[in-house]
C-alpha cells in the first residue's frame, strides 16, 4: 500500500492481507543480511518479539529471519510516535494524563520482562501513540536476562544516550550489567521527555545535546526536571536513581502512577496523547527510527507477496520540501532534528572506531570517573525521592487488619512484620529485598523480631531438617539464616540489650543469645511466679512476674544486661499498688514506663518505675491517671509519655513531675498510633495525611497531602505509627499503601 519509512536496519512498508488487515513489514538491508552476526541478532529479535504480548505492545504476526532478504511483519499501529506527538502538539503538562501514560508504559515493559527480556532502547521514537494507549516497539536490541553471552563486540554500547541507564555506559565495569532496572530508568527519562520536550540529561532548547556530554550527565549528574508536573516528581526521580538496586519495580511504578492519576484510568483517557489534527499513520520500525513521510532507500529488491501479505510500491522520494530525503531518523526533514541526529550518527561512528581499536567509547570517555569514596560522599548528599506503593503488590492484602507495621533498620531500610512474616523493604523505593515466614508450634508463642549487630532475630521456621523450637538470626542484608539457637518453648517479645538479645524460654527463664555463635551466653530465672513483662534500657533489665505463693500478687526484679548480677527485687503491696497486666511503653535512663489500669475500656493509668530509688515496694512506682482512658498503644520520649485516643485527642504526661502536661485535639480524624522523635510527634489520619505536633506544647506544626490509597479507611482499626528515619518519614495508610515523604520542616 505504501512505504512508511526506513531505519538503520531496513525499509518499512504498509501491507495488508487478502482480507484487508493492515500490517507493517520491515525488509532488512542487503548489507546487514549478508552479515552472519546480524542474522544471529535478528533471529533472536524475532524470537523475542514473538513471545511478547500485552495491551501496550504490538504482536509479531509473521517473519522469515533466514529469507533473502530477511523480513518481519507486525500489526500496524495507526498513530504517531511520542517524539512526533511532542514535536507537533507540544509537551504533556497535565499531571493526571502523564501519570496514566507512565502506568501504561510500565505495563508494556512488564509484558516484555515477563519473557525474560530487557528492551535496552526505550525512547520516544520507540513508543507509538494509538487511540487506546501507547505501544512499545523495537525489540531489535533486547537481550535475554538469563543469557550471559554477549553478541555485540566488546566496548559497544547499544541504545540512545539521553534514555540510557548509567550501567549501559559502564556495562562490564565494576560488575555492572544491563537488567530490567535499566528499562525502568529509561521509562523515567521518557516520561520526563513527554513533559519537558527533552531528556532530563539533555540541555534545553539552544543548549545542545552532545552525546558524550549527555553520557557524562547520565552517569554522574542529577536529572534536570524543571517543568515536570509535581505529582510525577516522585515517580520520575525514583526511576532515575543511579543505582539500579534503588529503582522501583514496574509494579511499584504502576502503583505510583495510579496514585498520581488520582483514580483508575479508563481507555478513553488516553486520547489526550494524540495530536488534535489528522493523525499521521506510523509504523513499527524495530530500529525505533520512525518517519511519517518516509526516507528514500534502495534495498535492491522487494517481493510483491510475503506469506499472504501484499505490498504496493510507494513514491521513490518523500520528505523535505526540495525532494531530498531527510536525515536518517528525522521526523519531518526539519533542521533541528537533523542536527541532533548527526550527533548520534557521529557518536556511533566514534563508537565503531573505538570498538575496532579494542576500547569502548563510553569507557574511554568516562574512565576518569570520580573515586568510589567521592561517589559515596556525593550519594549521601543526594536528596532521595518520595514514593508510594500499593501494599497489595508486596503481598499485604489489608495492612490495617493484618497489623502490618514497620521499624527503621540500622542500614536505613525498613523491617516490617506481617502476621508471622518479616519483610525487609528497600527504603529507596518500597520494593521487598527479602522475606521470611515464621511458623510457630503449638507449644510456643510468636516472638516478633529484634535487630542486633547486623542480624534480625525471629522465630525459627520449622522444616524437615530443623524440627526443634528456637530462634534464628537472619543476615540483615541478604535475609539468609546465619545462626540457629535451640530455645525450648520460646516466647516474646524479643528484647534488645547492650549485651545481646533476650528471649523467654518457658514461663520462668530468660536467655541471652550470643551474637557471634549459635549458643546461649547466659540464663536467668525469676525467684518466684511466672514472667509477665520484660523491659530494658540497654544496661539493665526489668522483669515483672505474677505471684503464685505468699510473695503477693506480683513483683518485679532487676538484673544487668548480661544477666549476671541480680540488682533488686520489689513487691507490689497495698491498694495503690499497680496490678497486672502492665504493658511496657518505653524507658528513660533509669526509668521505665508502663500502661496499666485496664478496665475493659483501655488503659486509664501510666506508671513510672525507678528501681534505683531508695526504699521498697511502692516507693519504686509513681502513677498518673488518664482521663479519658485510651485503648491505643502509647509512645515515650524524653521523659514524656504520649497517649493518643481514637477520638483524635492526645494526652502528654510529664513523667518528671508525674502530671498531665497537655491534652489537645490532634486534628487527625481516624488517628494512627504516634511516634515521638526529636521533640516532635508524628501521626497519620484516615486519609493518609501526615500530621506533626510539637511534643512539648502540643501545637500543630504541619499537615501533609492526602494518600487515600486503594481501599476505604477502616473506622474500627487504626494505622501503625509512622517511622522516622534520617530525613524521611514512612507512613502506612488506611488505604493499604506505604509511602515515604521528606521530614516536615515546619516549626
């Protein structure tokens, strides 16, 4: 029917079947067809493309890699490339529309990655805009993820510099390799291009785009994102992380895109991508160079019939006004695109020359890179990106009902519990680094988790090989089991001291686990009764025990952290003595805080215990009543205890004076548990907004943006406390999402 254009590998024709179905047929140039190495690569391209299917990719319908010339046919996609769309109709500035586009690209790449492939050259010219959404094309330089063989010659870098990931320029150096994360980087660059009209590593209009300078920027400089809609900033910035391990998964990208879009998109919303004029037919040129007017090329011969697909000869010359063909890959023969293409062609020529000389152009250009120490220092200076993930994507169906909660790990990641499972979550993007599932026996209780000296301690998972009860120490980085401790009938929670990790064994004994070997360092038993609660301030350990004899209802004992010295024993006597159950809240240097006075409506008292005081019995305790009582967990910091209530009020107790310091409405409807850190309180509400209050006065400091997530808030449950780690706050929402946001700076 027509010749649609040409690219680096051949000419593309529009064809139709005997029954009127339209296809794009690419015929390979004779010089490539004569190259056995190219034939090998093209054969793999065809095999890869046949396996890929998805809503936003285009299927291969037929091909003959061994033909003369080789050829490939795909379904015809009527619509311009993203590059054409931006050039003719301008950038996409609507945040919701751009978010939908980003989510659709992520879905397309997931279809590619499902087959074990990496695209390696995602760019605006390789994305066609159809009425029902974009189509990702060009699998010409994909590589099987599991295939370690290199077809390209040493030193050659395949891709388009403004949309290549840093590891593509340094592939093979420092153990770097191209993986699915490289496509995530390209996705971020493409979304930025759609919003700004140029890659975040290219200069703006008039600044030029020298490929070697662009390459340096990609590897070492931060992206330029001026003009990017703010709702896409977190998504794009996280995709453009230099470290592949720090980039989000495509599932996370889709969740972030859905959050930015506000509501689930439907097919009708993608029409914004199409220019408001006659739509120019475009073709799947698997080199990614798409020209609506076509480029004159002589291929030697063109069969009239290809496996039932008929073609019609096209005019010999189309393109520029003077009849001359535009530069290879130019969109309309205009000068600006030609100048840019000349740079890529020149760079390609340099690369070929460098390969012939036994070096890589990118390696030669970038070999004088900063030292590892300076790179690490620069990394510490970089602002990390906010993000938000749908917890369902990491196996959390309902975070609130399943009591999903996180704490900060020593390496700045998150350690989260979900029932009897423990997940290590990458703080840079919300992906799961590892997961372990614990299985308790009928004789033991769930012990929770504790982190100490580079390991996470948890309930041993019973297997055919390891049937006994016990505790495991899991490597914090890898999630692999480092040590197993035989502990009969372990129960929790685990308690961290300066000397190691404490675990209960049975009802009367504490054991101190060795952090260097799978053995018990020390054991300690209560003098009477059964252990109720265990608390530690690091140097000392306080135990409350129930009484079963003439010692009274209950008592408390204190020992040092190594369990080697019994420090004191005190008895709870008289009407004013606290009664179990007591729940540990936190501690000061030599002070412990407990919630007590349970009356069926929650805790109505806060107790302060100072065992180093003089005297016996109740001289060790001070009581502050709560009015109203609270059924929510409390938090302690700097000699204050903070008691949130489900009505949104917070009561602050000054434990130095044993009195209520303030009681105020937090302004949070559907209040979460609270975190006290550095003189501030952090909490969230039913809409996922982060609130900060001054811990000393209760003054409201800031309220963040809503994060409603993917499900309605549950009025019968409350969210866990936010996690404050470094310069960021991590929030689990009622809508079943987890997000990171910068630490509020309001005073």
